[in-house]
């Protein structure tokens, strides 16, 4: 998203390094049978958990390995535009909050565009204007795609799924610093509903990032909230 605020620290960079090592191994294995394989990583977690910071840190490390990377933020794929979303959620008593708010077909189409080296327009929200712009992208120049968002690991056709094991209850300071919507009762109601949807995706992850931003294989049991 244009104008988003990132608060990157050493923990994000350290976790990104661990994830990059796994990405490079998995990508190398896939390229043995499919040279030039177009690899996709998805990063999920609750609002304020550090998804965008981790995605950006990972992208920079991969760029340092001469791998051309692009990040897709699932927040750009909401069905209801930003300026209409608050009223829409309140009008249906927040029942719409969850997986159904996103245009999954469009996101899957854009992943397919990436794999097929297409030149396309993708949605991109401008945080300042709260308008949905169209960003022209040449996927033929991109070797690896990172998708970050609340429910990103729910996306089809992903090669590596990463789950940040932090709840919004633990990241309220980040919520106040980065809140894209007013920090009022509406915002906390949305976060609580998103919390339950995001936690349900935890079993899908290949890698977990704990509260200290240490990275573990999914076989390691991390206590849930």
C-alpha cells in the first residue's frame, strides 16, 4: 500500500534471515525439476504483528541474493473500498469481517499472472487518499513473490507459509502507532473478530514466528491464545 508506515527492527531482520534460508533451500529443490521456478511466500498474522515489516525485510535480503522480489499486500484486495468499509461493517453488525471481505479470485489471478510472466494492473491502496489505484506491474521481471496480510497463508498455490504468532492483544502499542482507522470501539471490535479468523489459520503454516521473532518449523507446538 502506498504511504504505509513500517517500523522495522533487528528482530524483523533476524527472523527474515531465518526465513530466507528456508526459502533458498526450497526454491533450489523446486528449480531442479523446474528451472526458473516462480516461488511464492505468504506471511500471515494479526494486525500490528509485523507482517509488512517482515515481508519487506525478507524482500531486501533476497534482493541481496540477486533475486528480484515483489510484495503483494492483501489489504489491496478488499472488496469494499476503504472509504466505504467502516459503514459497511457497522451496517451488518460486523458479520462481514473475515475471509469474505477479500477478492480472492483477483488475488489468485494475480498470482497466476506472476507465474505466467504477464504484464498487468494490480490494485494498490493509497493510504493518504484512501483510494484504490491501479499499479502497472511487469511480472516477467519478478522471480519471487511475497504475499502479506491477515489471511495470506489461506491463499492457494503458495510454496511457503509463514505465521507470526502475535495477537493484537500483545501489540496494542503498534496498533496506536500504525492504526489505519480511528482507535475507537469500532476498531477494537474489528480486531477482535479478525483475531479469531487469523488464529484459525495457524495450522496451515510451514514456519511459525514466535513473540521473540524466533522462527520454528510447524512441527514445533506453540501455545495458542
